[in-house]
């Protein structure tokens, strides 16, 4: 089974799985990159998985379904181009012979879902849309800090070798913020160097690994004393003992953060 990040727009990735004959894609915001990859590899598109309703994730769904006849799966509580097989947390979906568990991860949007393939060849797979990024998390457009903290806790409980397939190449800017939060975090500093080298060579930083995110991502580290102290230094009203309050402060800080 092959896993490809197809660049789209400025910094999106449309994730493609294929076995040399059949393919599935996740969050196709535009059809062009998918159609080109299908033609290049000689693939038939069987399935489209959607994590949430934003246009840069669903803009290509209708055209791809019309061109290929692919079946579309997506969140039960969001407006996604029909026809759609609707999914909620606890459901499962089989794609290319792989079984994916659906996880409700509200926060970025109200009905956001993620897909976890525990038995995927090469290690577990997580398609998490805009909930979890490498070094960061999504903005809270429709959800609350409490919802995002719970969603990230659910994802953080997955196996550490899980490949984190998020939908944007935000890694370097996220890591610049993470270093402002934890400037002495040795794992973070090394990961930053590695990711900078990958981008300089023209390679994606993704997928990440969940174990790496535990070590470097401040939004998965809201219970770490150093992260809590940094959040409280940004906003003295923050209750450092409350991970939800820490996440809220981190998110507010990140929203306006500009690296030096």
C-alpha cells in the first residue's frame, strides 16, 4: 500500500492511498492533483474520505465523484456535497481492504472527524484533517477549547508509531511557535532542524509520528509544567493546573504569533 501527499493550493495536502490499481483520497480540496496522480499511476479512484466541510477539503469532491464514480464518506453533522455516506465516532469504514475507525474530533469545526487505520501496512495511519498538525493544532472556528482538548486527548491516546497525516504543510511555522513555548526542549530543537532540512530539500515534513508529537507539540503537552508556565506568562489569568485553560491561552497566543 502506497501513501502519497498530493500538494494542493498553497500548503494543502490531499492524501492518496493506492495499491497500484485502486486508490482512495482524503480531503480533496481541488480535483486537479488527484486526476493527475490517477493518470500518472494508472489508478482507479474508489473512495473519497472527508474530515470536515471547509472548501479547501471538499472543493474537489463533486468533480472527482462525477469523473470516477468514487464513493464518498464524511462527517454526519456537517454540510458535505451529496451523495454522502455519513459517519460518526465509533463507526468503521473499509477502504482498499483497510479498516478505518472513525473518531469524533470537534474543535476546528463542530462535526470534524478523523480516520484511524490501526492495521495499515507500514504502521497505523491517522487522517486528522485540521485537528492535529505537526507541532500544532487547528484554529477553533466552531468549537471550544474544551472540545479541542478532548479531541486531542483522543488522538494522543493512539499508538505512538501512528503516522499523522494532517492536511497542511504548517510544520515549520508551528515549530517556530513551539520553540517560543519551550525554547529548551531538546527533542523539539532536533525535530525543527530535521524538518527544516526536509523542506530545504523540497520534501514534505509529513507524515509525522504521534510519538514525535508527544515530545514536541505544545498542544499535546498542555499538562507539562513548562508549557503551562509559558501559557500563564502569555496570559496571567490562565489556570496552569487546567489543561483546557492552557490550551485556550496557547491557541490565543498562536493566533497572532509572528516569529522573530
